[in-house]
């Protein structure tokens, strides 16, 4: 089984997750998708893909989620940051992905995800960052196709 755990305020990271899942499915792989806020605290899968939007060059916090809501987004009470902090056990290869506005000072929630897992002494790899055109999106041209292809290869390699 492959699992995708995702957080999203404006829907872009969620769309990337859907495209990654389409790619995994096309490689003949079954996937379970969890919103980070309700993902299990014990998770066992061959591959766990964890994705979030980049906020302030890092993972969303309660404060940055509040700013997203002020800009018209929706904010889960708990996201990837809280899920990682509260994890009891996770089994399998972990690969991070994120959405960013791109550019030199964008930072990456993917990088922050790897760091948060490291804090918990859990190994995670940095996967791909996908570019949005602005805070509410949309995704830059071709990014959903890239996400689909990445899903196919990252999951397919272990099928
Ligand atoms: C409070 C806040 C801070 C942000 N900070 C950054 C940032 O440091 N770097 C960046 O590339 N994008 C930043 N963004 C833009 C987000 O990356 C963008 O809204 C997100 O990728 C959209 O994904 P979503 O639709 O899944 O929420 C920020 C957005 C918000 C709301």
C-alpha cells in the first residue's frame, strides 16, 4: 500500500496530491489518501508521500494558516507539522513534496518536512516542489502533468 498525507489551504497542494495518486494508480499501485489533520498516528505503508504548501519558507503554522484564511483560503486546525509531531510510528519509505511560489527566496515545505521528521529521528527524503503562480494559485503550467509523472515513477519503482 502507498499512502499520501496532504495539507492544503487553497487547494493547489491537494490537486498535486490527486495528480500524484493518478500517476501511482497508472503504475498499478493502490493509494490511500489522508488529510494531514486526520491521518493516523500509526501508519504503515511501502511508501508514504507527505505534502504541504510552503508558508514563510517552511511548513504552515497555526498563525500562517490564519493568514491564509484572511486571504480567502481554508485552514485545517491541524496539518502536516502537527501530524509529524504527534506520530507514534510510521513504517515505510517517506518522501516529501510541496507547493511553492518559486524563486530564490521561496523556501520549501518539502525541505521542512524532512527536517521535522529528522527531529523525530525518522528518515525522510525530499521529493519534488511544484510551483504555484501566486498565493491562491493556480499551479504553473505543466505542474499537474509533472506531478502525475512523478507519482508514476516514485511509486512505480517499488511496484
Ligand atoms: C501565510 C503564507 C505564507 C507564504 N509564504 C510563502 C513562502 O515563504 N514561500 C513561497 O514560495 N510561498 C509562500 N506562500 C504561498 C504558498 O506557497 C501558496 O499559497 C501555496 O503553495 C498554495 O498551496 P495550497 O493551495 O495547497 O494552500 C505563502 C502563503 C501564505 C498564505
